[in-house]
């Protein structure tokens, strides 16, 4: 199963192309890709940069949710 499937009902997983959405990337201070951000009420709770394994992403998510 994918990370999105494993956290279904707890969070939405979205993929944004920063070249197509530079204003959104700027709004959230994205300086490099890949980056994974956990947002709550429009603000950044935590972010994880660089390529990650599914297990690492899930552990990170559960730490901050």
C-alpha cells in the first residue's frame, strides 16, 4: 500500500509541481525538491526534505499528526 492509502482518513496527500505553481512554492518557502510538508489550518507544522522511504515518511507523519 502507498503512504496515501495508509494515512487515508487522517490526512490528504497532494503532489504539487513547483514549476507550474511558483506562487504556492514561494508561499510555503520551498527552496528544494522533493519536500514533504505537514500543514494544519493553512500553516506548516513540519517538513521533511529529500528523498525518503515510505517507512520514514510514515514515522515522520505519526510523530507530528
